[in-house]
C-alpha cells in the first residue's frame, strides 16, 4: 500500500486464513531494523480476529540465531471471542511451519 522503502509508518494489506476462515487485514510498521527487528500494529481486519500488534526479533545465540515472535490478537466479533482461546494452539502450528520455511530459505535445504 505504501510506496518506497519499508520503515515506520509503512502500511500494507494482506489476506490470512485461520481455521478455515479467510480475512483481510491492514498493518502499519512501527519499527524496522533490517536483520534485527520488525514490529507492527494492526489498523483493521475483516475477519473475526485482528492482530493488534506483533514483532520479529533476531539475535545471535550460541553459533546460530535466536528468533523471537511476539503477537497480540483481539476479537472483532462474537465469533472471534469464541475462537481466541484456540488461537494459541493454531499459532504454534503456523509458527513451526513458518520457522521451517525460513530455515529452508536461509540454508537452501528442505527439512523433512
């Protein structure tokens, strides 16, 4: 949505699918340090749940890289309020897949 380089104030839109429900969202970057930290806040969402804020942080650790993901969600409807308790479980599954895909991109090798 926002043209130019990524930085605080940059906005983008996307589509997500959670528990079989598809929704759109708009996000604004709140912090951006390449290879160190990326943080955002949710501006709006069409689905039952909206990501209010989140961040990725990378740090050197014991010959590798520590990856920390922080997410905060809120319900935007009654359905969202019912879904929130199960979101942590689903987010854990999605995160494991995301980290595997990230590792494959970095190392160039597919993991079993």
